[in-house]
């Protein structure tokens, strides 16, 4: 007899190949689609000849930008942002699902072919003849902002999508005026790809009789996508059902309604049959919204004692050719303003961020969603301040940390940090990493002709918030429970954690509970999906609150059954007991008594709004560099994090490790390189786009030092972004510490062997 399977409840299905991802859905009578994409970054479309494609075997329909324009569907909305500099309002350029009259980045969809087979569709797409009139290409935000630069959209003067400021400019200038020293730094956060395991795909049906549209696609929660589909098409929300059973990675790039999704829906409506499209890895790299992509500049003012008295920040953000749903928000409000002070008590801050259009793939939130950029600039500035003042790196941080007793802490930009202990995190990390023993390890590395460096970074980041979440708990006649939530799982273990939370409150068996995430046939709930490390705080806390309401409903029903006032009844371990007696009834018995009813009186739907919680961490890394080759090896990594109350350590560890690996990818190897002249993406496959391998992080310590959050009933804080937020500045500081011995003070990510070797050669 085999041993019982232990792990997450979803693991058996996923590891045995029984998961159902987008490409696994098939419908009777379905057709297949293929896209023709622009082969240039910027051009006018002179003509599109589809006659040869239409004449090919199996082809049912070819749609172009003209068809998309005729449908008069709208551009998806972006998240709301408060006005910027001098009342500047976010400019959202029109974005059709198929390029019309003009293409603005290489890889933009120009036409969609629908055919009986995928092979027929692909072959026909190649037969479409397009005549272009090339236009000047803008491949950097700096070039796009030049006074004489060509406009990508007539509706966006100066290619400036948004000009945003936060903090107090006058107060910050006053602090700089009296500073004993000012440290300046500018760094690049290069574009990187989300690279979900599952390439983008979509299957859509449109029933002409009922007007119902079913869309099968990857999603981090169907709520926002249903809203987006309704807005784009002008149809009521109730006409759309979004299906996403399993999702092979989200990371922020699966929280969007992409043009391809809209085009597939339009095609399904046009042909009157299901239309299925499964993208390739190259299509995913060129058309999935990219992450990061910004020039980050900062000035840190210090007094004579090395205390931080002011911070001035400027971001120049490369948005790509269009604005995505959340990119404007995460590059202004969500991270930069919200975590502007990091873990330091800085009295005055001013930030100004300019978001500019270029001829590149649009950008979007990617794991960390702006947080790694904030932490990267901050912690590089702190290390630079230590270098120029001669104050020890640890000591200068200690002098400026927000004290544990100062929480809840209101920052100069208006954020309310709920709880934390930065000094405690720092102490734990220093001890666990054996910071004091580094000098001996560095000396030993020198005997092997290796440059060894150690890096430290601290951070605090927002998680949760963003509206309210509605959940539903339903008791079934067979004794099982159905839990409904709009969370969009992509590997976080919701099927394990959420039933466990409800089971603990109700005293029932979690294995008899089934989580329905974003179920289109379930109760119509309000809320959003999974992003920003909010799921446990929002969806989980709402389920916890719903379970408490079930208990109270059961208490009243128990009072009726036991002929006792509800106030005289205690509840524990799934049983209601009359105080001071042995009279009792179980919650399961109460549920069973009403099993034949249309609805069980214990059924509960509730909504919960929570404020943001702020997880924090202290990370330390050691690297060794081979000066002969430029190869960098991560030899030790220590992460001490405050994620609040932890409900499943294994899942949190997995979240941390995943974030660390994605941060390592950004620091060490990942780079979406574009040709500056043509705007062509040069990293369009895994032959050109390097991904981190498992062996890059072998000597790892992960420790938790939780401070429960008062912001939600679970006391939880987010964990999904912390690894990426902490690893980027930590490794950057470690690499620069190693290079300092060779006279190198600044090198840009990614720290590839070639880039490191060239920096060392220049230093020599």
C-alpha cells in the first residue's frame, strides 16, 4: 500500500498531469486562429491584401484592423490614478485589438486568421500581404521625450502619458539646503519578461441567440476581466463567463485583457463557432506585457551625523507603445509613493515620475510591481552614502531605521505602515548570515583569485487593500462545503490554505471543502483577483469573516434546537454546547438537518474590505566573481522576512523562493534587448533571453520574524512579492561590494559575465 499523499490539495492533480490549462480546453465544432504580427516597430499601414489567405484551404475568416474599427469596440480602461503635476490627467491612447492604419511595436497583432485547423490558419497568415510606410522609431524614453520626437499617438502630446509628483517639494528643498552631504545616483531597471510556464492562449464562443460569450483564458481573477470585456464590447457584464481552471504562472502579466483575447472574441462572433488560439513562446515574449523598464534617479540628503534628512526621486518610465491596465498605477502611486521612505525615518520626500511612450511592447506589473525599483534605488543610495561618508553600511542603516515603537508609522507621503520591526529584522539577518565572519571568507576567496562581496538590503512594501472582496460559503446536501472566491490561482495553494482557514473556524474537516476560484457558474460576487500580495489578506480574510458569520447563524439555530438563548451557548471544535451542561449539537448536525432545503440557512455571503498591510525584510547575499571571466556566483543568501501571521509555512517558503529566483533573474541574466535603430526585439526566444537555473541559489537560509498585522483579522501580510523586492537590491549591493576592490563603482544590471568582465577591464 502506497503512503498517503502529503502536500497541497492541488498538487496531486498538477503533478500527475491532470491539470486543465487554457490549451487543454476544447469545444465541439471549434475552429483555430493564428495572428499575423507586425514585422517592424513603427509604420503606417498602406494596404492589407487578404485575398490570397481567404482562398486557401480551410480558411473561414480573416479579420484586420478595419474590421476591428468597424466593430467600434473600446480600448480597455486603466486603473484610476489621482491627477498629477498641475492637474495632469492620465492619457490613455486608443489601442485596437488589431492594428489599424499604423503599427507601433514589432509584434503588434495586425490580422487574425480563422481556419478549420491550426496549420491552415498559420499557413494562411503568412499569405497576407501588407504594404508599410516606415516611420521613425523611438526605442528609449529619453528619445521619446525630445521636443522634436515623432508622436506615437496624436492624443498624447510629447509622448508623455503621465507626469506625477508626490511628497512635499518645498520641504524637501529646505532639507537639502541644510544638508551636510548629498549623495546622487542613477540606475537602470531593465525590461524583463514575465515568462509564465503557460504561453498566452484563448478560446472563445459567442452565442448569437442568447448573446452569451464564454472566454477560456489565463487570468489572475475573472472579476476584472469580465468588467473589461463588458466595457470593451459595450455588452452587459452578465453576458460574459470567463473560465480559468489552472493557470501556469501569473506574476502580474496575466491580470490583463490582451488585444489577442479581444480579437479571438471578435472572431468567434464573426464566424459563429468557437475559436481557439494557442500562442508560441516567441509570441509570448514579444506580446506579453513586459516588466520594469525605467531610469531611476535619486538624491539623498544627510546631516553631519549621517542621518537621512531628505530624499528626492525621479523616474523616467518606458511604457511601451500603449498603456496597460495597471502600469501607470504601479509606476506612480502603488509602490513609489506608498513605500517612498522604505524602512527609514526620513522627514521630507519629493518624487516626480514621467511615463513616456516608445515603440516597444507595452509594460505592466511584474512580480513586485514597482517595489523592487523603489528598494533598488533606495538601498543603492544607502550603500553609496556609506561609501562616501565612511560610515559602516550596517551602522548608517541603524541610525536611520524606523523604530518598532513608532509603528503604526505615517510617512511623509501619507502611507500608514501598519506594523514592523526593521531593527529586529536587521539583527536576525546579520546573525544568520554571519556578517562578522565575512572578512575571513573574503580573504580565503582571494587565495583562489576570486572577488568576494557581501550585500545587505532592507525593505518594506505594501500588500493587500485595493477594494473589498465578496465570498460565499455554501453547505451541500452531501455534507460538503463549497467556498467561492474571485481569487485567481496560479500556484499559490489556495485550494489548501482557504479550506484550512474556514475549517479551523468551523471545526469541520477541510477535506470536505472545495474551493471554487473565479467560478463563472457560482454566485455572482464582487471584487477583484490575485495581485499585489493581497489574496490571503483580502480573499482569505473574507472567508475567515464568512466562517465567523456561519458560526453565529449556527448559534441561533442551535438555540432553537436546544431551546436555549444563543447567548448561553458556547462554540468550539464544531460543537455548540449549552454553558454548564452537557447539552450539545454539532454544526454538522445542524447543516444536515436542513440538507433538503433549497438553500441551507447556514449559507453565507459576505464582503470584507481591508486596509494595506506592510511586509518587510532584511536580506544578505554573498557573491564571488571570477575576474578572468566575469562570471558571478551567489555563494550564500539569507532572507529574514516579516509576513505577519503565517498559515502555511511550506507555501510561504515556496512564494519566497519563487520571488527570489525572479529577482535573481533580473539581477544576473534577464534582459529584453531591443535594437536601438530598428526597434526589433533581439531577445525573442530562450536562445537569446537567459533564464536563471536552479543551481544559482544553492546555499539559502529563509527565516521568518513575524509581527502580526492589525490591518486584517488574520494578522497576515503579503509574501508573494518579497523575494523579488529584497533580492534585487541585495544582490546589486553584493556585486558592487565585490567590484569595489577592483575600483569599479557602478555597473548596470544584468550582471552578465561580459558586462562584469568589461567593467573590471575598464577599472584596471
